[in-house]
């Protein structure tokens, strides 16, 4: 079985926010890597592609068996994607955050 993985508008906004934050951080650094933000977003997208095959293998985030989190490694930390398994065909990414952020925005 294969699920369709869709980013909600809020999750798409999160990707833009994360990209902008990384870009600014790298531009402000004397040894910054301007390619890092693009690599980070690609790592998030690649990690989320995993959900097309095994969304139930990710950890639950509460009472519902259908709301879960995906851990996406990147560098020494990574990202966390909150998603919902809507039905037997679709997984919706609801939010994405950096692992060091306190919670989803």
C-alpha cells in the first residue's frame, strides 16, 4: 500500500520559515554555508517521502493512533514533522519544526 503525502498550507509555511531562519543564520556567519538551507529543506522532503510507505511506524503523539511524529535527522540535530494519517490513501503533514524548537508553530 502506498499513501499520498501532502503538505498542509501551515506545513508549507513552516518550511519557508525554517529556510529563512537558516539562510539568515548562514549569511550572518563568517563561515556560513549558503547551500545549507536548501539541503535542510530537501532532507525534510526526503524524510517525509518515507511516510508514503510506512506512516504507522512513526511514534504516536497523543490519544489518536492516526496523529504521529516523524523524526528527520539533519546534521547534529534535525527536524520533526507532525502528521495525520487521514485514511488508507493520504497522509497530511500538519507542521514541521526544528528539534530544538519548543513546540509546533
